[in-house]
């Protein structure tokens, strides 16, 4: 029976990869860059997006898809910072978004008016690592309150990500957190990770992040 | 195909519940109380257990089973605080422990010398909620850095838990975190939740937690 479960799981994953490839092609054709934000709960993904929308929404065309297990709290928070619709996907208990959900959400997004798509995944350091959503890159967000060992304990998420945001750096004076050790741990599992150190609360370090977002949104496909 | 996936999943869950019932009976017969600690990554489960073992290991017979996706870092940390073996289960990528793994781990534990079993689950606020491990109660640990909304966003975990530990309260002066709102959110999804406010770092609030642990370990089954 274990074998049969794995068999079904593999078919589900293969189907997801197929759909994700189509999403990727569709976004490339439309000249839209998609970033898939992954993290554990409470790392500050939504706060980072609030700041990003507040700073860049008028300058760039940004669309957002949020994934939540039961609520659409994140979408509600984000809608205050943009004139565009934030697409909330409720996964109904599932610990990740999938490419089928992104496909459906894209139908409701004006891709012509969009240069950048943020996908805010379910807060979970395990499941979303395995699900390709057609993004250009995964961005793993983790906070200085979570401990330096997280990249070693959840290596797949850090291996699958191209960028890492270390958030809540305003709390560093009050913690025994070794930033260099955390970065070294992350680079031990993925030497190519590019890091951003931010505080979505105070704004510290956000300039570099916003520059990166601007650059990511630069037209390439059309 | 979606239907078939659900069918297989239901059979896997039913098998898990069956094994969990056997674990529960076995522990009851042996007079061992099992607490299943669940949380998101970095909430401080391991630090709380380090403190608990340091304070009570000689007084009570405490056994520990840790669940980690890839490493046995948590078990290594805990072993410094106990003379007993800490049983590390590496889930190989799975986002939760299951009752089969607990059954196997119990074979290696001297239940005669044990009054209390801590199961430290994989850091994940979604998956472990659905998996009965034969515990007397789940204890959900969350930290003040994660935001007041977590009980609303991950309601199942708070519904399935009997106790809640709100950890890292030493950081409250540096955060915009409303403790009353967090507790109210948690009680909105589960009115019976009993709360402990702790700082595993400074020791604040630990006395009440340790009293609870002592009481939980009181012999009842034999």
C-alpha cells in the first residue's frame, strides 16, 4: 500500500510539473516575472509584501496571489496597499499552493498590466519546496527569531530557492542570533543563494530589496 | 484521479489512527503520559524541552522522541540535558511524524523507567495536526514574534491542541504584539485551550509550565 501511495503521489507531482511548465511559458510570453515567496508562518512575508506594494505598486504593475490554509487574512492586509485585486487562494487544509490553483488565478489577472507577480505561498518550510508553481525563482523568507539552524533543518526549501530574505533584523540587539552563522548554514546547503537582510517593520535594508524587485520586473520577454 | 488520491489518503490515515490507538493503550498500560509538541519552525520547542529536561529529568523519568525532516540536530541539543537516550526520527522529507514511527521508537524506550514521553514533532503548523501519535494531548507552541493571527490562519492545529505555550515573551517589549488578542484568537477557534506564557530563554513563566509537566507525569495508569 505504501508503494501505491507513492505511485499516486508521483503522478500528482508529474501533473503539477506539467501545469507549472505551462504557467511558466504563459508568463514568459506575457513578460511577467513571477516570484514564489516561501517561509514558515510568521516570518514576515505579508509585511514584506505590504512594504513592497506601498513602495512600488504605482511604479510597477504588481499582481499578487496569496495562499492560505483557511483564511484570506493576508489578501485583506495586502489589498490596503494596492488598487489591484489580490487573488486569495484558500487551500482547504493543504500545506502548499499548486500549479492548478495558479493557472486558475491567472485567468483573473490582467497580465497585460502586470510586470511582476508575487505568489505568497502557505506558511510552511516543508511542503511548498516540492511544488513548482511556474515561478522564475523561489524566495525563502526567514526571520532572525527562528534560529540559525533552520537552513540545515529544512534544507530542501533553501536548495530550491534562489534568493533568501533574512527578516526582522531590527530584533537582533535583543537576540542571541548569529547572522554570519545563519548565512553560512544557508550557503552550506545552497552556495548560490543571494541574501537580503531586512526589517519589514522599520524599513531597514529594504532599499536593496526594492532595487532587486525593480530589476526583476524589468521587461525581458516582450 | 483526485478521488483516488483521497481514497488512498483516507486508508493511510485510518491505518495511522489504528496504530495510534495501540500506542495510546500501550502507554496507558505502562503508566506513561505522552505529550505531542507541535509548532512552526523556530518557535522554541527544543529550547523549552532543554529547560524542562534540565529542571525535571532527575525528578521524573522523561523520554523524548524528536522528529526532523533531515537532521537530528534537536536530539543532539536535548541529549546534553539528560542521561537517557533521545530518539531521533528523521522523516525523510515528510512534514510530520506518524504513529508507525512512534511504535518503532517505543521499542527502544525503557517504558518501566518512564513516566513522561515528550514527542517533539516536525516544525510545521499544518501537517502534524492531522496525525494522531497516541499522545494524551497535543501542546501547540507559538512565539510572540509570529503575529497574533496564527491561530486564525492555522485553526486546525489550535483546535486539535489541548494546551498552548506562547513563547519568547522576553521579546514583548520590542514587538507590537498583543498578547490578549493572540489568546482571544486562539480561544475563538478552541475555547478549551489552556495557556502558558513562557520565555525558554530567560526562564520567565517556566514555573507554571514545570508544575504542569510534573502533574502530567503523576502516575495514573498503574
